[in-house]
């Protein structure tokens, strides 16, 4: 299925730059992370994580926050989905 729908979101420029740096460091992009968020939201029929306050957590970096949000029973599924998305992305760019 083609990716032809467009989503426009207004966010703080500093947040956007920080998120882009995080996903670039992971070998991905903010756009790909947004697509994964939407797919996982559909799969779970809600937010794909439990919102919590960063106060009292030492204001962890993104990697630490991901550990907080990860569902123990879904970690393998999330890992496989991430690997699949990267391999699909790789296959698309190498056609």
C-alpha cells in the first residue's frame, strides 16, 4: 500500500530537532517514528505506551524513557516490528 496521505503536526522547533537527532542516531527518522507510532496505536487501539511524568525519573534521556514505556510482554513484538520496518526501509531504498 502506498504512502500518499500527509500528516501535518505543529510542534516546538526545539522538540523537533531533539527528536530528529534521537531517531537519526537510531538509524531512522522522525517520519518513520511517527508511522510506527500510528501503526502501534492502531494495533493496540490506543496509545502504544502508558503516559507518565518525567518528574521523579531523573528526567531520563529518550532511551531510558523508552524502557519505562515498554511493555514487558510486548518487547519482543516491538523489537521484531522495528527490525521489519528497517528491513522494509532498506529494501525500498535498494531497489
